[in-house]
C-alpha cells in the first residue's frame, strides 16, 4: 500500500537530533524559570495579604484561561512592534528575543500559572501542624521553611510536578508556529520536503512519547529515592 | 488612541466571526470528547481484557503525544489513506480524540473510586450493565468527574487555537490577520485574550453549576 | 407424590476456587420455602462466598445451585455448563435479595429512593405505587419519618434497616443476609435483629442468614448450618446443635464463642 522509506529518517537525522535538543533545552529552561515564578506566586496567593493575593490570583486566572499560542504570538510578533516604536532601543533590544527565546519566555509565563497552582496545593497540604511542631522545637520562620515545610511540600507535589513537566515538554511543539526548528518543525519539514509523511510523523510522534515517558520515569525514580512520604 | 479604537471597531466583526468558529469547534470537541471519554472510562474499568488493552494503548499514546503532532499526523496522513479531510475536520477529530483520552482516564479514576459494594447491591437488585452504569455508577462518579472534566474542557477551548496553524479561520487566525493588516498588535491580541478569558470563565461557571447539581448529601 | 414440596434453594456439591485457594469444596444444602436457615462458622470458611454464589455475584466452578427450580448462572447444554445471558442472570437476581455487611445503600438516593429504585427500574412498577409501598416498608422497619434522608444522614443501624426495606421491596422469594450486624456499633445491633426476627416469625419469605449472633441463630432460625473450611460440617435444629454439638470442629467453634 505504501512505500515506506525509513532511510529518510536517517537522512534527516541531524534535523531531528537538533529538534530534540532544542525541545529539551526549552523544556528545561522554561521549567526552571516557571518553577521559580510559580513558587513566588504560590507564596503570594497563600500569604493572607490581599495586596499580594489579588494580583497573583488575577495573573494565574488570566494566564490559565488564554491559549499558549496567543501568548507566543503576543511576545514574538506583538512585542517587537510596540517595543521598537515606544521603548528606547537598549530596552527594546533587551526584551525582544528570537523565536526560541520568545518561546521560552511564553512557556515560562504560562507554566508559572500552572506551577503556582501545583505549589499552592502543596503549601496548603503541609498545613499548620508541621509549622507549629517546627516552631515548638525552637526553629525560626526561615528554619521552619527550609527544614520542614518546603521539603514536605516538594515531596507532596512531586507527582503533579511530573505531569506539569511532561505537559510543558509537549507544548514546546507549539514553537514550530514561529519557525523554531524543534521536533515538530523538523517533522513538518521532512514531510513537506520529501512527502514521506508516515515516516516523518510517526518517528517524531514516537520520539515525543519516549521522551515524555522518560521524564516520567526519571521523576518517579526521584520519588522513590525519597523514602518517606506525606 | 482614537485610531486604535476605531480600528478595533472596524475589525471586531471579523474577530467575532472567528469567535463563532472557535465556539463551534469547542462545542463539537467537548461533546465528542465527553462521549468518547465516558465510553472509554467504562471500557477501562469493566470491559473485556482485549478492550481494556486497546483502550490503554489509545489513552497512553494520545496523552503522551503533543496535540499539535496529533493534529498534523491526521492532517497529513488521512490523504494518504485516500480520505480528504479539511482543516476544520482535522481539528475536531484530533482534539476530540485528545479530550476523549483525558476524560477516559478521569472517568476510569472516578469509577474505580466507587466502593465495590455499590455494584454488588445494584446487581443483587437485578440490574443489567447499562442501567447499573446509568443509575448507580455514573451518578456517583460525577462529583469526581466534573472538576477535572471542566479543566479538560477549558484546555480544549484553548486548544482550538491550534486550528490557526491549519488556516482554519478561528478567533486566533482572524486576530493575527487583523494584526498583520492594520499593524496594530497589542490591542487586538488583548481583545482576543479577553474573549478567550470570558469564554473560559463562563465554562468554569458552568462547571461549578454542574458540581452543585451533582452533589448529594454526604 | 404430588404434594412433594419443591425446594426453594437447592445447592448441590458446589465448588468454588479463587486461584489456588479452593474456598467451597462441595457444599450441598436444600432449603424449603419459608424456611429460615442460619449459617455459622469461623471467618474464612466460605459463608460469604456461598451467599454470593446463590445470587451469582460470584461464578462457581462445579455443582449446581437452583432457586425455585431455576438453575443459577448457568444452563445445561449437552452435559456442559453454558453461562446464562446477562439479562437472564439479572432476572434471577431480582428474585433473590441480598443484604450486605456494609449496607451498600446508594448514597445519591434518599432512603425512600433506595427502596423504590428496584421496583421502578427492574420490576416496572409505577412510581406512585412504588412510593406508597416504599413508605409502608420504611414504616415496617421503623423509619417512615426518615424517608427523605440520605444514607449519610442515617446511623449505621438505620441504614441497615433501610437496606432490609430495599430488599423486601423486590418481593423476593429468598433473602440473603451476610453478617448484617457485624459493621454496627453494639448498641445498634438490637434494632436490626428485631426487624429480622419479625421477618422470620412471619415466615413469608425464605431467609438464609449468615451471622455471629448466636441468640438470633438459636431463637429465630428453623435450622442451623455450621460451615468450616469450605464444607458444611453439621446441620440441624438450632437449640439441639448448640447444646449438644456432634463434631469436634463445632465444639471448638462454640467454645471460642462462649469464652469471648
Ligand atoms: N474475591 C476474592 N478473591 C480472592 N479470594 C477471596 C475472594 N473473596 C473471598 N476470598 C477468600 O475466600 C475465603 C473465604 O472467604 P469468605 O467467603 O469471605 O469467608 P467468610 O464469609 O466465611 O468469612 C477466604 O480465604 C478469602 O480470603
Ligand atoms: Mg463473610
């Protein structure tokens, strides 16, 4: 029925390998930035101070309810149009990035909202009892956070963190919309250059599956290394 | 400022047309995804072994693959099988399958959480499978299904924006056209963002309403 | 010969295994219409499994169970056992009602809703008639005023009485009770046993009662069956059996009871 020609995949292996590297690079950097922002947002949302809670909540609700692709377009197309008209050049140069950079910013901002919710659930699950127990043995607030609440929180959110990391990795595919040569871009290029549609998409689909599975496996291994549970 | 406002006024109907497409896509996807998801979830919990295995493969593959890849896969592959498929149809099928996989897992989890004695009691009364599902199991699964179902529905509304990449004239596609034509970016982008936000907040409200309706004294 | 009574429940050499664990090793038991039989025996002896087999909530591997002459779960075809269709199994189950240790009331229905559900959805009884009958049955178990309460708002004893009303609403030929007081706080056991005693005294329905309540077994049952290790070890008149056990295993079992 079909002439399958898997050699095509080998012929384009550089493009594919490059695509994997870019996808993983975007995943790692965005996840790191998103986690820091998310953690800050989570503490803001649970601070009990409305001047922190309200903006943090508004940010999370806004970002979680609009498409990632729209954020990408805003940052990649919209921002330069505005920046070079209204900002001093040095500032415009500082905030405008190439495709990959823009995607990393968009992913970080978008996933910060999701990660905020993950960490918030963790913070709430730790609850007062550990806090009180920590204080009762004479720890300072910082000490309580460092030795007690933060470790317990991270342990309890690890599974959600895994799922979020996998989602983020899959969403790097959207970077192809702004011509970042990641995996999906590679698949599309191979399939339109060579018409080897099957080979291109099945290979790339399989690579995504394997990497998503690997991310899960690594995180679960990490979970197992922590012998205690909450 | 005035120029911007009049540009928005002039192009708003285009964007609303796009919104229409986005809404139709969303409704179709959530509808089909929910049907697939409930059937899939039941199959995963009480189907024969071969069906369980088949559904497990479907659910795991679809959940491990980016939505965009799924979409392009269908779009480029279908013609190879001699099936002409439009961009619109591709989006509906791909996202329905995606939503279906997620909702299958949600329903499976909720059904698994129901105490085993409930099925025993229903069977002991003489109920067959489908009435038992309809009257006993699904109603008890609903409180656990509705919140994650609502999240999935919102993800799907956002996911319809990928239609843009197949040149389906949805809200995002129309917005990008207007931006490129007028050279005005942020006001249009943020208008689009607010429209998506409004739709999804309405969907959340609907989810809350469903939650209330499906609550029983506990 | 015309007036030989057809047994209500006929269990012939029933065998059942879970993997390598043979739980029923050839159980035989015949129960006549209206009879009240109590089954006692140590934990793990297969009592629950036997009840579940009678209602075909479990399949069985050998032997036969018949309820009112109808084979349960299987039909015979050329000497081989063929599983019944789901619809026929459901029909059989509707004739035997079961009351569970954990009540298993439907949490999303009121007490009355639980009681009328079977009649309206399985028997096709009209809503109004089912409701009237349901209220009667709730009155019979002393819970008329709780008709609109949800299970979670009732005590364990009340829930179990609703479960009994739910079972009665099906007008079953046979009622199966599986340690229905074991999950109850001690002070709630009496109200449930009283309802069951009333049912037993009326002799309107055949009852098979797995229980640890020796007083109930002695006073309410027509016959006592002692199971151990997946077989029926001894059966007979309750009072006589309890006062003068024949087998060593029953003696040991009763001794443990008296000491407890
Ligand atoms: N669904 C099951 N799967 C595997 N083993 C079971 C199952 N149900 C019961 N058993 C086993 O069957 C034996 C008899 O159990 P049961 O009929 O519940 O005894 P009883 O009610 O007399 O305490 C026990 O060893 C129990 O572990
Ligand atoms: Mg038992």
